[in-house]
């Protein structure tokens, strides 16, 4: 192999890897109501957010289990009572994104062969809303994209959900200022 072509091939490999990496990483955002005393909240109740996408029972159970597990680590206890401190609900959305995968061989000066393929991937977003039941207001909202993949195998889907919820609720309660 010609040594002078090595940097170009290495650069091409780095660009190909960098271009494909963002398509798989989960993106998390959150926001919280300023001045909220999150330490006062001890219990929560699941509520349905009207108008949201309805998921099948299995996926609903997987999402709720992951959220229940993480909220328990935050010191919150699930309740079925209307008097729970917090109401927790989630929404889900699935959209499509075009992903390009490029690879090739040979040198750029030599007119080497290369191939690019495209595929459509499903981008599933999980939105989590937490309401102060007594104050009747939204106190925390977060979302994790690239979380729900209807085409994934069950164990991979659960792993993605668990990872996304853990990453999402890392920011609950928000840091005190």
C-alpha cells in the first residue's frame, strides 16, 4: 500500500465512523419549574396523557417498569391514590430518519471504488412529564430520543428503554441552584 495514501484512508474511516455515530446515540433534554421544592415530593401516581400515541401493553409495561425503577432510586414511591404528591405520565412518538453508510477502497486520486447505502431508521422519542398534584402544574419535563425501536429484538428494546430512562432521570431532581 502506498504510504502517502494512508492519511486519506484514515481520514475517510474517521469521517465514516463519525457520520454513523450520532444516528445511534440517545439525546436527552429536560427542563424544570424554577423554585420547585423537589425534596417535598415522596409519592407519585401514573396518569395517562390524553392525545398521546397509544403503545401496546408490553411496551407500556416496559416503559413504566423502567421509570418506576429509576424513580424508586430517587426516593419516590409509586401510589394508586389520587392524593399522591406527583402525577407522572409519558408520551411516545416515532418518526423516520434517513441514515447513510459509506465505505470504499482504493485511493481518491486513483478513482477508487466506493459505495454508499441508505436505510431508514425509526427514531423513537419518549417524553416524560411530572406534575405537582397539589399545585396542578408541570414541574419537570424530559425527553429521550432514539429510544423506542419497534423493530428491535425484545431484549435490545428493553435495554434501550432502561438506558434512556436512566440517562433521562439522571437529571431528576434538577440540581439545586
